[in-house]
């Protein structure tokens, strides 16, 4: 015998949580400070709930006043600009070779980018360190 399934649907008010929103329009590539953020009692999927996560980060896209901020809208601040001449370092074992390179992309600490060796005009993939130097993968 098949029993009928009874579904109870409870209609309740939606649950709201604090979501971080921009207090002003923040252009892309701008650093975010505490004065740029406020908490609003709205429920947004993927929205940040802690302003400290956004403070000191860089806006990847324009963030509009009153709109929620999502983690994907933010990135670590860039320390290397495209076409900037930076130290290019290769280390393996006890050998360390340094030269000048030109960043072919904009990047923050920990990002992997293409860098052109200015001596040989060869492009390599390198990781940007907090000092702004590019370290070639071995």
C-alpha cells in the first residue's frame, strides 16, 4: 500500500543576516577602507558578513553604493603594474640568478604572471613575492 506523503510548508518571514555593502561607489582597482563599508540587514547569497575581510583589499570591479559586496569582487592589492620593470630571480639549490624583467600583467603578492627577461627577451612564468620581485618556477 502506498501512503500519501504529507509535506508541511511553513511560510515564515525570511531570515536576514548582516551583509557588507559599499557606502559609496568604489572604482575598480581602488583600496577599500573602513569608511567605504557598512552593514545592512539583508540576505544576499555569497555576500560578505564581516567588513574586516574587505578592508585593505582592492576592488576588482566597480562597487556601487548600497549594493552588497561579494568575495569575488575583491582581490589582494596589486604591487606590480603591467610594464613595470621588476627584479626577475631564478633560484635552484645553491644557485641564484637575478636580472631585470618586465611584468606583462598586473599582479599582487602570490600571483603567477608572465614576465619578460629584458636581457634575452624571453617570457617566463614567475610568482610575485611581497617585495615585488618575480621568482621563476623551477
